[in-house]
C-alpha cells in the first residue's frame, strides 16, 4: 500500500514494517514506542525510541520495523521538529495497517 508523504503521524502495530522509497534526505522521527531503521546500501542501523530521529543519507529503500506499537513521522528534515536526532522521499509503503 502506497501512502502519501506527509509529516502526519503513522501508527505502526508491533512487528509491522513501513517501507520508504527514495529515502535520501528524509527524517524519520519516533513519537511513541520503539523502532528499528535500516537503509539500502548502508551498514548502519538505528534503534529509535520516543523523542529520537534519524536523517537518512543514502538513496534507495529504507525500512522501519516496529518492535512494539509505535508512532512515527517521515518528512523532509527541516519540516519536522528536531528531537534527539541520531543523524528527505516521495513515496512510502506500509506492510501493516
């Protein structure tokens, strides 16, 4: 399922995946819960908890996995509030609703 890119919160149930195409320059922020973020052609992975975010630096697909129920936002870095950033995509896809 493709979802429009907006800074609106995205709710992820535990063990669900959210896929982001063309993720370079996007910021993923965790507002609630805990998530794992990995990106194509990047050896680094991030675990984010509420209040943390990561700026994606590589082109290609990124995946967000919810360890438990979580709430995330995805958007161009300057459009999101800067909260505990660990480090912008035109389409995203969610594996669970």
